[in-house]
C-alpha cells in the first residue's frame, strides 16, 4: 500500500513548514533541507513531483493493496539526499534513522517505542525503492526544480553555458586477460546452474576449469607488467594458451545453450549465458588480433568491461587522466547555477553532432527566453555556428585554428567577449558535480543505472542551488547561504 504523504500529522512530529534549521551551519545538508521544506510547502509543485514518482513506483500495480510501503514523499527525499550529500545506501540509512531534521522532513516522529508505526529504513529497502524511479522521470523532476528556481530568479535563464565531461563507470582497469577471466567466470557460473537443472554432464570440474583460466590470466598480467627481454614472445605464448582454454569453455557453453533452448523455463538463463558468451568471444577476438596477429585494433571495436559493455574510452588530454573510461555527459548551466539541461551521450556521439538539436529543444522549453549561450571549441563546426546563431541572439562558440580564432576575436562583439569570460565558470559547476555530487564515478550498475545515477547527481546539485537561493532570501548574512558565485546582474 502506498500513499503520497502522511495524511494524519503525528503528535511527536513538528510540521515541515515550521521546522527551524541551523542557518549558521555550513554543511550541505542545510540547503538540501531548506529546498525540500520549500517543495513540501508548495503544494502544487509537490503534487507534480509525487505524481511522477507514483507513476514509476506503482505504474503496473495498485497503490491500495499489499503491506504499507514507503510514501512517495519519503522516496523522493531519500533519492534526492543520496547524491546531494554524496552518500552510499548505508550512510543514507543511518541518516534516515538518526538525523532529527531529516526525519521531520520525511514526516517521521521522534517518540521512542513506536517502532510498529515507523518505517524500516534498511539500506536494501531504500535502494529497491530509489531504483524504481526511471531516468526519464528524473529529467522531468529536474525540469520542475529548475522551473521553480526560475520563478525566484527569472533572469537566470537568459544566459547559459554548456560543456561535457566524462563520468567514469565503476570498472577495473581493462586488459584482455582480465576481461577473458571475467567472462569465463560468469559463463561457468550460469552453466553450472543450467547443467544442474537439466541434469547435463561436463561441468563437474568447473572449479578446475576456472582455476586454469585464472592462472593463465595472472601470468599474462605479470608478463605484461614486468616486461624484460623477450617479454613479447612470452606474452604471445601465454595469450595463445589462454585463448585455447577460453575457446574450450565457450564451446561447452554453446553446446549446453543449444540443449536447453527448447525449454521455456530455462530461457532466461540461456539468454544470460549467450550474452556473456558473445561478450567473451568479442574480447577473445580482440586479443587474438592484437597479440597473435599483431594488428592495431581501433578503440571503437574494443570492449572495456564484461559487466558494463557500453563503457567507452576517452583520450581528452586531461592532466593526470590521459585515459578515461565511462560515458560523456553534456551539462548546461544557467546564470543562477541550476543545471537546466543534461544528456548522457550515446556511444559514438560527439558534442558537435548534438549541440544544435539539444539547444533548439532547450530554447523551445524556455519559450525563447535564452539570449546567449557559450560553449568551447569542441562544439565548433561551420554548420553549428550558423544554426546556433538562428537559435540564440548571442551564441559564443570559439573556432578552431589559430588564424581563424584570431580573426574571430578581432571581430567579436561585446556580448561574445563577455560570454567567453564567463564560460570558465562551467568548469566550476562540473567540479562541484564531481566532488560534491558523486559524478566522478558512477557506483550503480547497468546503463539504465548509470543514467539514473547521473540524474540523481544533477537533482542533488539543483536542490543545493535552490536551497542556497532560499536561504539567502531568508537571511542574506547567514553562513548557510554563503556562496562564491557572483550575482546574476554581475
């Protein structure tokens, strides 16, 4: 059974709109609590947000049946707090159980001994509920939060700036030997389950099979790290043995898959094993071409993780990080600091290919209120310059090439120069997302989980900015409202 909020106020719970916050505390939880307090007090906005959450949580089930579950408001608060406060699920559980003000925001009383009336906030229960919210829903929630911020500061939408950065996936450093080991391990795990169900022989020594592959993979790693005279020949021989063992396991797995394909009850496991077989075969093919045939395999044909196969490799020339493994994320920030738009780029997409369509949609969403937009050189192309000039009155995209760049600066308008000076602030926003909102590395699994994780990080940043604005309006001198960001008018 689900409800949006608790209809009956408890005697031991302070009303949310009467909760007093310590505005002299500089911790990031104060702006978060202030923004959630504002949302709760704004019934129209709260109903829109909870309706979106309800569509995901009870999209295919009845909210009136079953045992009592977390309210939609509690799910929204905990989902927002996760990356606004950069917590894992255990830290989120501890906060939900012990932080008095957060529990008040969540409509939970403080009397001891009423455990039957208080929800059980186990970390796995929090995770299961938060993961019900889809990435598309988080995009709509972010739009509503940004819209509320623009009611407070209407002129913030007039100037935006955008850039991309890499959010890493939570994978180990990929080598062909380690990926083959991962793939064989997962194949054997699923094959043993299937073999026990259909009483198939051939997997009795599965532990021994994996030990041989694991031993060869370790030898490959040692030979590659130690190098020394003739290490290429040794490495080639070890990879040959590893590929031979992996091929034997793959052949057995394919035979077992064909054997169980006719049974409807084993289809899910058979599909899962076929998935790991396909990925492992791709890694084996890459290793064979690189190590045995001495080919130069392009990065676009390589696989960097068995568990996160969509992971891409980026060589962006960043100091200290010449190689980054993850996904490219586009963020667009307005003058008040809200991330008014974001997008996880699909595999193979480039900034210059998507900037025009994304900005055209953003301008339409804001009813043509955006006057200026700035980007860096990665977004430049002659077509983009022309198209962006049709969308915005003052687009700012530097050209590539020293001569063209110099000509552009000589003929630049005052608005162009001002936008170039302000554009570096987007790096500060990206740094805040990475260090303060957990977007340096995604800790969730699967591509859907990655998009959800990015959406939660953006939501946390937008709530933080909204809270700062509200605190500054309540008391401009309080420490919780302090920010290094310049006023919009500047």
